[in-house]
C-alpha cells in the first residue's frame, strides 16, 4: 500500500478531477478519430458508474456513512479512497491502451474499402430485422432452448442485437436529418430497463443496454457542446433513476418473483413515478444508497488493505486461468472445472462475508489487482483498452460504408467486454458466445446478401429474391 497517498477528502476530490480528465481524453480521442463507434466510451461510462458515485459521496465534506448495514460492513473513507486510487490507475491505463492501438495498429486506408458490400436494400431493413430477431430470442428462445447448457449464451447474444438495432435506428435517422425520428428512438431506450425490471426484477442489464446506446450516440452527436451537457444530464438521470429504483426495488421484486400479474408489477413501477425524487447530493439517504451499491471502490480498497496485511496471498493468475477456459462451452466439456461465483472470489480476498442472496460482482479492477497487484492492473487495462479499440475501429468501418451487418459482426463481440462489474470469466464467456453467434449468422444468413464491390454488372443482376423491395434493372 506504499503507492497509495494518505486518504483525505481533499485528495479524493483531486482524484475525482483526474478521473474526469481521463474520461474527457477518451472522449476527445473518439471524437477526433475518423473511425470510431463508441465502444471505449460505453465501457468508460459503465466503469464510471461503478466507481464515481461512491467516491463522489465521500468527496462531500458533510458525508459519513451512518446506515447500520454500511457501518457493519466497514464502509469508510479509507476503503473508498484506496479503491478509487487503484481504479483511477486502471482507468488511465485503459486510455493508454486505446491510444496505443490507434497508433500501432490502425486500419490502413487501403484496407477500408471492403471487397464485398451488403446490398443497400438489406442494410435499409437491417435494424428492423435484427430487432425482431432480438425480441424472439428474448421472449421465446430464452425461455425454451435458452435453458439448455451453452445455448443460453447464444440466445443472450441474439437478445443483445436489440442494442444494435436501436442504435442503428438512431444513427440512420440522424444521418437522414430526421430529428423527430432520432429523438424518438433515443427516448425509446428507456424501454430497456423498464422491460428487464417488469419481467425479471433487475434493472442492471436493461440500464446497461440503454447506456450503451446513449454512449454510441454521444460519440457522433453534434454540436459537441450539447453532447457534453447531455452527458452530464445523463449521469444525473442515471443516479436519479437509481435512488428511486432502490427505494421500490424490494416491492417490485416481490411482485415479479412472486409471479404476480403484469398489472401488479406495473402498479409497483408506478410507485417510482408517484414518489419520484430527483437525486439530491445533500440527502443522506440518497448518498447512502449509492455508497451501498454503486461503490466498487469499497471492495477494491478492502482487498488492497487485506492483501497488504499478509493474511492472504495474491491469486497469481488463479482467476485468470478460470477465464482462459471460460470460452469452452460446457456442452463440449461437461467436466469443465467450476470457477465459482464472483461473490466467493470477493469474499476470499476482502475478508468480508456476504449473504447467500447478495449478488457481488468482482469487476476488472479488483480481479486484476488480486492476481499480481498494481502491476497487473496497469498491464491488464492497457491490453483491455487495446483490444477494445481494435474492435471499435473495425466496427466503425461498417458504419462508414453503411454495411450494418459488418458493424454488427465487430461490435457485438465487444459487448461482452462492456461488463465492467463482471469477472473475466463472464467477459470471455459472453464474448466467445457473441463471436460464435455472429459467425454462424454470417455463414448461414447474411453472406448470401453480399456483392463484389468492383463488379458493376453483378451489382444490377441476380438480386436476392428475399428482398422484395428491390427492383434491379436487367
């Protein structure tokens, strides 16, 4: 712990300013790049939601945890400060990795023009098609074949197409100058958390889906100053939604998990609106809600202190080995070793005991630190940022050429990497499933709808019969 400054609220505010500076640098890199789709920004926002609100609480001179559960769990300025400092180092390393990829492994201009392109008529209908497939995956396949080992991850990949579809609706409307259509789809993203809360009782996955769309939009929206103000409003809105959801969460979940009807679930959701409270940084209850669930720094700090005490040794790659085999589906390896949940890993390296019903995510910062310390945090996040930018730039080529399936083929695998609060086993497992999904979809469905870009004759002949809107000349 010798590398950590002395914890204080004043120093924590300086660290908070550094975090904002790193985020602005990432934003600047994405804005100035000719080819960027917003993947690093989406991850940066997800990571920020896990670390910034909790640190923000302790930046307030008047805040100290008074809730019995927070006091019992040892919430403190010291834990949050130490965890936020390590997280800031990881976040800055991520930005270095993104920059390194742009410098050392950019897409050459000669490689940008694809040898084949998707038929324009197919691209035009692509968002609606994949949105329909996503709904089928979520409402039908997820409740049938999705329960079969290893197939559930593939149906999850199909469901993730809804994020791609809604973003493309926003993007295409914006490119056409259809501002009313653009804002309609932007606000439609609020349906993601609404659906997941009403059907499953969880807001996290739906909120992350909405945030991903918003950050992709933030990447291309102009004027930039409006985008920056919109981002601040988005952050405030996210915290407002969170404190209202947490107030009603238990009653909503009781209705959902108790198999209550849709009417009862909607009634519980209505209570969020009736008793609506905007986030108030002077409200002790609001701050404690964020400290309890949006403060991953607390766990990181506890792990740093616990490891420094010598009561437990570093993992030395143990959790990363579990991640390395996570891509192998259990249907092919029935005896694959169980990796255990994130909660067991966090409990082991923090010394904190969690209830069986408590969901605890290890997150990339904590998982990297418990293996080899701050060195693995720096190296791990540089690699993570490098890979993220690699996928991001190649997905952007699809947008550049209005080849939306190409965009989808590169961006969907990156969605697995956006799980800032998950373990690397979850990241690699989801990413591998998404890669398999897009590979199969391309081979069996979309490959037939591509044409050679250099052959003008074929461009007008032999159009696919499955695109009735197209009328090619003969």
